[in-house]
C-alpha cells in the first residue's frame, strides 16, 4: 500500500507497532513530545521539520520569518506539555546556489525565537538539496508529575482553547491571494508558542490533557480523544473566532467556523480540565494575557459529536495530513 | 556570496558567529556533539541527516541498510566523544507514492541499529517531499570529566586511528560500477559505530581529543587541529589499509592511500593520546576487538605536514563538503 493511502497518522501507527515503548520512556510515539526519565525530573524531546512546497513557499515568507516559525512549531509542542525549552539542533537542507545573506536571515529568525523563549542552538547538520528544509529537534525539561500528555482526558472534563482559531489558515489564504500584511497574515507567518500558559497549566496540575493546534481543532482534539480513549461534545457556537477572521472570511465568502475547525497552524493550546478546577482558569488567563474559552466537554462514548446552539449537527471536517497533502 | 562558495564549513563558522556559545553549554557549534550540563553529568546532543542524491542513491542501498546507516552516523558521533546513546527522533521526508513496505524496511533498519547499540526511538516527524530524507537527532549521556571533544589535543600527543581506512570509499566506487556484495561494499553500506572503543577511551581518560572519520582522515584530522589550535605530522606509510582495499584499489588502478586519506564514511575513530599513555592502548584494542594504529603526532606549529618513510611530501587532499558537493 502506498503512503498516500495510509496517510501520516496511519504511518505513525505502523511505526509504533514496530518499535513499541522503550525502557525509561514515560511517553513516546503517538505524542508530540517524548518524555523520558532523567534523574528526579524528565527530559522532553520533540522534532518538527518545515520543507519547501509542503509547509511553506519561499515567496510568501521571509527567511527571518521562516527561521522563527521553524523553531516556534517545536517550542509549541513543549508548551503543550507544560515544559521548559532548553537546547535545540537545526539540520538544514539548502540549495548551494542560495545566497549566504538569505541563510543568515533564516538563522537570525531562529535566534530571535530562541532568545525570546529561552532555547539555545547547540548543533545540527547541513546538506545541499533542492527543497529548502529546516529540521529541528528540541530538548526541553519537565517535572515528572506535572507533564501534560494527550492521554489524560477523562469523561466530564471541560475542553478549552487559548486565543482564537482560524486566523492562521485565513492568513495563508490572504497571502496566496497576494496580500502582504495584516493581523491574520502575521498570525500565519509569525506564530506565538503558548509557553507561559503551558507552564501554568502544568505547574497548577490544571490540564488533564493538552495538545497544540497545528492541524486544526477537530483533528487535534481527535488525537487527545484517541490517546485518552474518550469522546467529546464540541459546541461550535463557542469556538473563539477573532473579529478580523470573521470579517475577512465573510468578505471572501468563506465560513469562519470552518476555518477555525479545520485550519491549522494557529499554535494555540487545546486542553482539558477536570470539573471543579475551571475557576482557576480565569486567573491563569489573566496571568498569561491570553483568552481561554470553554468549547466542549469530554464524554465516555468514544466519538466526537458537534453541536450548534444545543442541536447536534453533522459537518465534514478534515484536518491536514502531510502525506496525503490535504 | 553563494553557499557553494563558502562551503559547509564556512557556513558553520558563520552560524557560530551569529549564535556564540550559550549558557550551560560545555561544547556546542563546531563539535559533532553538543555537550550540555545536566545534574552531575552531561547530555550529548547530535543530529545528522541523509538525503537522497547527496548521501545515498536508493538503487544502491536497501531500505534496511539506509535505516541502519542513518542511525549509525549519529551513533558514531556519540562514540567519538565517549558517550552512551539513549534516545532518538527520526524526521522522515518521503514521496507519497512510496510503498509502505519499503518504509517499513527503513524503520526496521533503524530499529536493528537502535536495538544493537542501546538507543530507543521516541518520536519524530513525517512529511511528503521529493527527495527521501532521514533527519535524526540523538540524545546521549556522558560523564562530565570524561567527555572527549575535538579541542583537547596538545603538542606531543600521538595520533591514532581505529580499524582500516578507505574501505567505505572504495566500496562506494564498486557499487557505482555495478558490484553488489563483498567486504568493502558492506563497509560502505553497513558501518559500525565504535561505541565500545569511545567509551573505553573516555572512561580511562586516554584520548585528549577525538572525532569520527566521516569526511576523510585529512579533513577530520584538520577539524581536531583547528579546534585544538595545534598542527600535526602524519606518517602516510603508517595509515592502516585493509588487504581487500589495497588489492581491489590496485586492480582498479586507484591509489589506496588516497582513498584512505580523503575517502569518508569509514566511521572509524581518530584520536590523540598523551605521551606515556600509549601503553594502555593495546589492552583497549584487545578489549574492543578493533586494531588501533598510530599514524602521527601533534605539533605546536599550526599546520598539517605529511611524511612518507620519513620524508616530507606534498599531496592535494580534499575531503567531502556537503554544500560544494566534492
């Protein structure tokens, strides 16, 4: 069977079957971040790559923004598990014809994100190749009984998201239509990893499960549900959408809700909180200066059901699959 | 200026200038392995990628061998600094048209190397793309005052290599000529990381500096000399060459010495030992079941001089540069 038929998540499943779970590994394949024992604490390991033509197009993103984003997508995984980013490695595939100046700007973008969020470049690799590729591996630190995984959600937990959703997906559409600037485009090109929020959720033992929204709310929620062996109700009227997204989407004849549900790359956090613990969230939101919105609840029936104003509805939603390409 | 003009090592120099050395980093950019403080010990971080058309050609290496080699080139870096490999991440770029079966074999090769040398896969990333690429990041463990770097060689130290050199380079030539099997081809396709040797050298505080030979003896030695701010004399008649390499090279009208000096991918260790400590090496060689040969000595004049049977000679030697392509 071809990879495009089994898809990215089918591939990951098969890799898990080959490898199983190793010794000293608290969480590994199937999570965005691997958690391994180290002394009294634990180490967090994550890797994400961006490759030209799949994750970005060079004429739509500056080299600086590309470097920034390549590190941020990794930082965002550390954020989701409540960890602290420490050290990273950058492996670069680049055309030998490229000017050093543009590569310098890529590394300056990487450095800006590293400096901003406390991560240090310590090594990597370089090779020539046709498709510009940044493959980053990031090492973070966590406290063992604090780390948040995908697999801890329990029936009755409330489901929350940070910030607003759909902005980045719409920003990409605007870029493809020739627009250059604005809030939505900025959200697509220069995402923010929610590290402070992730740390607070972990430190206070507030989140039972978490993930960063890289592939769309529905798809990323389904990862939590699968790993936690639970289902959920999602209340679509509660999904937070920015005014900019709503207005611009409507001007373009697009459904902002659909962008919010299936558009990826917002790098907001999606997390579940045990009933009774919700009251602390307002304080956390204030502290982290990011809105937090309740969008649903975890159920014991293992399916994801969508509701709009209390009524069950059916929507065909597909997140992004990097092997299928849609 | 274009990257092909500044080359791989010029690029690394420039990246070093941008980033400097971070806090808690005992060794970083400029080494194959980054060493960072962690509790009483230290963590070792390394990344190496293999990409189709640059590091391998799919019709000359089986998927299993490719997986094996992709992990081994990383393990070899951990070997050179005397560390213990622990956990790794695999980021894969692959054509969506590829059959799962062949990808399965790649991961089985990775798993075989991981199982053999004690490293566990804990995560990674996957994306579609034209050029099959395996980007691996490996985390290892070291003991702080044992870790061997490139930068510790001192004038008067003796220079040693493990095993024989030139085998892998000649194996590649044979593959390109249509041969399929044999010792030399095996050396190219299925290298061995010298982890036990590296550990013994570290544990006994025997090596003052070390590197694995991935780009050729002369080029890799020059990295040690540069980082240690020293020079060296290399005695060419002492460079260890296998009978297979010598015979096959001569049959093809090639100079086996030149293959040994500039042919990369042998993944043997090149290391320096303080005078007086040489006597322990025989025991180490026996224990690790690998020959160790003295090939030169470190000098205070910062240049590399080549000698053949006691006479200084001049040879144009170039190692491999992954950006220049030669």
